[in-house]
């Protein structure tokens, strides 16, 4: 199977999955000039669906915000910064571990050392995985990394399983995808296996539209695409919200 065939199959499976949860894709534009980051959130409850992405132009960071403050019953796992960056890295995660990674790198730490201090979310019985990604300016030896911190079979008995995936070569027109969940369920089964190859379109706008149209209409909440110039490492961020 070619890379294109593999990515097309994985994309079709994503389209048919009613609830992959929060998802991250890290990759490279087809012309090889840009790194791409895709992140989306989904929700089944009123609290989870009551969110929007807000871009901070003064910092270039992205945060989640309650659309209707009166409906925000439990903010501690749904309000956070999904995207921050340093001079040499762009960080994307599904929770407040964004801040953990950002602060560690600013102090000379690493992606891995930061995540060693965290574990899956405290939302039993799901124990939602923490998924994280980082794209590096100086891609030697790694272009980007993905991580998942998860429980085994939605149980705390075995502690936290920790997986980090490193990619040393950018594949133009492709990215690697990881999500919190494998599929819908009760409790919801965590993502399993290695990150999956996915297509990246020719522009940030086209990539955003492609994945916004792909994820489940009933459960999608917000999505962002960050398009990072490989020479300058400056980024353009596009956002779409279901509410507002």
C-alpha cells in the first residue's frame, strides 16, 4: 500500500468515526514549505459542547473559552491553551499540559521531561488520554513528535502508559494523526496503535475545510489549523467554531 492509499484509508475511517474525541495531526504541506498542525475538539455533553477557540493576536497563542459562561459547569478539563509556541517549537495539546511543556522548554527542559510529570485526565470512568504534539524549528534529528498518556482498558490499576512517537523526516502532503478515543462507547475506549498517516492539503484553508467537513457533524465543536513557514518559523492560525 502506498502512502497515498494508506492516508486515504485512514481519512475515510475518520469520516466514519462518530467520536474520535479530540484529535491532533502534525505534518507538512504538499510543496514542503510549511509545517501543518491540525487540532479539533468534540463533545457529547452540554459542558463539552459549550466551547469556542479564541486566537490571541498579541501572543499568537490559542485558548478555549466557554461560549455561554452560564452553562460552564466544570471548566478544569475544558478551558486551557491548546497551542503555544517558543522561538524553536510549536506546541499543541488537548489540555493544560500545553503550559507544562511550554514552561519546561523555556527553562531548558524537553517535551518528554515535561510530560513525565503528567498523566491521563481525572475524568473516570473514561480516563481520557492526554495527547500532545510538538513541531521543531531545527529538525535534527526530529521534525515533530506526538505523545499519548493513557490508561489501560479505562482502569487506573496499571498506572499510566506513556508513548512518544518521533518523526525524523517531513513527508510532503502527509501528516500523522492521534486522537483521544478509538470510537464512541461507555466508557469511551482510548486511542490504540500508532499514529495514523493522514493527508495534508495545499493550503491552511483547504486543510481546515477538509477536516472540518470530515469529523462528525453532531459532535464536532471547534477546529484550528496552524500553518508554519519552515524558513521563518512564523505561523498563520485559522479557526472555525460551531457556535458563534
